[in-house]
C-alpha cells in the first residue's frame, strides 16, 4: 500500500476567490499541525474531532501566508479481507 503524503491543488487554475488544496497521506496531520495556526494559536488539528471546520492561518515559519478554513475529514481505517479458495 502506498503511504506517500500528497498536497495537491484541487480547484481549477483560474481567477477565483477560493482555492482548495487537499493534503492526504500518512504524514498529512503532522504537516498541517506545522503550518496551521488557529485564530488564537492554541489548536492542533490532529487533536480535533474529524468532520469539523476550523478557521485560522497558514504559516511558513513565522510568516503568515494566508487566511484559511480547514475542513478536517480524517478517513476511517481501511481493513481489507480477502478470501481465497473454495465457496
């Protein structure tokens, strides 16, 4: 199973008021915890409930890059069962 962490633009490359970036993979939460700061700077998304929305800012070191709404939708753990052989 591939466990790469991927950040990709999920909206069209055109003038727009909203841009969506999707981050997924094994290290997605540590990445977002490093770059996201809540309005008052004390919320870690990795500790939040899944399927929630959070207002804050994206930072590059100590420089604010953008104001954001983060939609946190943690995927369920996938368990695959396979059956081989007879009926």
